[in-house]
C-alpha cells in the first residue's frame, strides 16, 4: 500500500522567525508572501484578532485582493499536488508569510487547508500557525 501524501501548511511571520524549516528532509516546498495584501492588523478593531476570526476573514474577502491571490495560489498548488499524488510522494510543505504571522498568513493557511481537504481528500493536511500557539492545538487536521 502506498503511503499518504502529507501536506504541512504553515502560517508564519517574516519579522519574527522567518520561513519555516522543512523537517521532511526534502528541503523544499512553497513559500507565499501575503504582505502584498492590505493588512487588517493596521485597523484598530482587527489588531488583537487573527485570520481565524470572522471579522478579519470578512475584511480580507471583501476589501482586499485576497480572493484573487488565493485563487492563483490554489491553481498553482493543484498542479503539484496532483503530480505528487500520481508519483507517490509523501511530503509537501506550503508556507504563508506576512508581517506578524497573525492575520493574512493565518487566513491563507486556513483557506488553503480547506481547499486541499475538499479537492484532495486522499491527502493528509496538517496546519501549523507558527506565531499562534493557541490556534495550533485546535487546527491540526483530523485526517
């Protein structure tokens, strides 16, 4: 029996820890820079929230180019995921970075996890919010 493709998705801060290390031994994966999207963290009502909060999500979906950004990201990821599944690969790492690792990258990681779980149920998705320890406990995949 073929092993499952395990996809690790990280949200991270460029300012704090930088790009997450790939612990699979493959030394690669995707890194997407979310800093080109308007930062909800600069708006007072969203400063203490994260990309896991509905207000931040609605802001990103309605007042920024985030939907376009993620549509392009998901299109690109699909090419690799389908190839990796066909070839029996076991690991893929996807990283989303923003300034503080709190809003845009967290949102992108969540939405990408949902996209992959829906489109590729045969893959196992694990999500890691590197700057949001309290989210890590409830965000790891149940696959």
